[in-house]
C-alpha cells in the first residue's frame, strides 16, 4: 500500500496540505456531522474540533492512514459526545422544532442501545478498510453510490458491491449476537 502524500505532508506540519484536506472534505463532513447534531452551528463547532485534533496528532499519523475514514470516525465520535453532553445537562425534547434532541429511555433500553452501538462500531472496524469506508459514507453520511465512488475513486458498481458485502457481514454478526 502506497503512503498518502497528503498524510506525509500534514505530518511535516505543511499548512498548505492541511488546507487542501480541509477544502476537499469540509462540506461533506459538516453535512455528516449535522446528521447527528441537527444543528448547523454545532456541526461547524464539531468540524473545528475535529480538524484541531487532527492538527494536534499530525506528527503521529502512520503513513498508511486513510484520512477520509479517520475524519469521519473522529467527527462521529465528537458529535456523539456533544449529544451526550447536551442530553446530560440540558432539558431537551424531541419535537420537530427543536434544534437538539434526546430520548428519555429506561436504563435497560439505554444499555442495549449502547451495547449495540459499541458492537456495531467494533464490527465496522473489522470490515476490510474500503468496505468500511463505503459503508460509513453511505449509512452515516447518506451519500449516494455515485458520490461515494467519486470520493473513493471507484465505480458505482464497486461501491454497491462493497455495501452489499458490508451489510451481509454486519447482519451475520448481528444474528450471532442474538443467539
């Protein structure tokens, strides 16, 4: 696997490379984050946090790092942390008009949901990297096969194949969890 020259440049504190990365991915990434937060301002705050963290860890990035999946994972984790923080400290509701959302659920249901979320994250991490990236872009970001193909430099048919295999693999893992 050839190292990504952008990763190498960012690792050497090349601000121009960091800017190139930001310009290439900030719009789809903020849409992805907004899918979690349901708030544009919060999504931009999370985006800023993600890029600040990337800059902090730039010198420790392995050369084989794939930046897009890394950024989407960082964004998802940070967005979920923001949601959890808001649900702990604010009296929020689920009305359509609300900029924020939370769910008042029993501890048993919350535990099951958290366990499923942890398992799903683990299982996605066990998928082959390209399959996981396609799955994340489709399911967590809502991109079309054509958009994913453009990002990943793949044909739409190959993207579809990755998604079919990812769903099959995840369903198998889910069934093994159920019994």
